[in-house]
């Protein structure tokens, strides 16, 4: 099975339009055998882009993905990880790991070296500065932002110039900080989680046009909005990893109803909608099991009638993309 590939920014990196989000497998009770099956099936399904981070399972995701890709020729896949949230031993405990923020210049290099060790690799293709948004840091974000601008982002720029990495950008949960960084650095891409989806389209106003202008690519994480677009059961639905409010739940159900009129699974629409925009290079849902991966692959390839997009736009539920 083949998947379309799209280029990352001005680089020569090409990622598949469907990628593999490595967050869930970091915290899931996945056996080594199932992990092997998941990665093998992803590659058989045409996926060549894998994303991970030290945060995911406190390094477990990096270790699992690194182990499974060890036997794959390095030229056959694109790998991204993140810096800024370091895995460290808890003081006084030789085994307990904790996550610490470090957005300094040297922190970027230390984090990347630790990632190389967990991955069992000597290079990754894309590195994202992880979570310098208000969504993560609240009132402390301005100070975090300034530290990153003076430290971790210049480090990533230098690492790219040195050829240690091939591309860099941010991995965040909100759009405005991406626009700010584009004014300061020649970034290649952003991993934006949950903010440009079938449910939310604010980035159409400013961020996505600016990305096209600057030749910066967007990778979409959380296309199901942390589960809201993946379940019809209210008690199971979450938004931004919290119980969903009434207004968003009702909007999601209206989207689902219009999808059903067209014979389309709402998850199929959620996976394919962001890719209608030319700035978007890849959508990377997480897969916690082989079954979930199989479902994502199958849903991604289902046809969608253009009238669905028109009807969602006319209903004021999901904006049309010219």
C-alpha cells in the first residue's frame, strides 16, 4: 500500500500524509511482540513518518520505536522527536524518572543526546521544541518563551546548520506561538496538536496563510481532538484530554450527523480534512494497539464525496478550504 508524500518546508524531507504518532505507545501496556506487529503493519501500510518524544512514557516511546526501527534501512523512514522536556532521574531515587523543563541552549543538546541513546540512533530528521505555549505553561509562558528564544531555538538552528538534524520547529497545542516564532526563526515545520481539525479551524485565519508565505509545513497531531471525534459515547468523550463540555459535544454530534448523511465515518473526515490545506504535510494519529492502527489505515483510504465538505461549511461546522 502506498501513501502520498509531501515535502517539509524548504527541505528535501518527504513525509507520508499519514504518519505514526508515538504518544500512546509510551504509556500503554504493549508487549514487545505487539509493538513489533504495530510498527511492521505501519510500514506495510505505507507509513514512513514516525514521531516520538521524551515526554511520551518518560522515554518509553522513544525506546520502543527505536528498537523496532533498528532493522529498517535509515533512508526508508523519517523520524522526529522533541526537546525541552527532559527525562531525568528523580533526586534520591536511582530508578524513578521524572519530566523536567529545560529550554536552555545546552538543554537542547543534552536532551537530544539522551534521545539518541534511547532510540539507538545517531540522528533524527526533525526536532521540535516541545510545549512553549500558554496551553502548557499558563501565566509562566512569557518567561518560558523568552528562555526558548534565547536558548533552545538557537541551539536547534545551530544543530541544523551542523547537519546533526535536518529540520526544526515547535511541537505545541496552540497556533499563536507558532506565528510568533516564524517572525524570529527560519523554522521548517510545526507539529500542531488539536487546533486545526474537523472541529476547530481558527488557524485558517492567520497561521496557515503565514506558513504558506514562509514555506513552513504543518504536521497535525490529535486529529480526533483527543477522542471527541472518535466516539459516539458521551461518557468516553474527551477534549484536550478532559471531559467534554456541552457546546463542543453538540457540535461534534452535528458534524457526525452530516457525515452519516453522506455515508462517511466521522473519523475518516477527521483524518482527511486537515490535508485539504496545502500547508499541511501529514496527519499523525496515535495508535495504542494493532487494531487501532488497522482502523486508522483503513479509514484514511476511504473516499469522501466533495459534497460533504460543502455541507459542513454551509452548516458553519467545518470551514471550506479553497
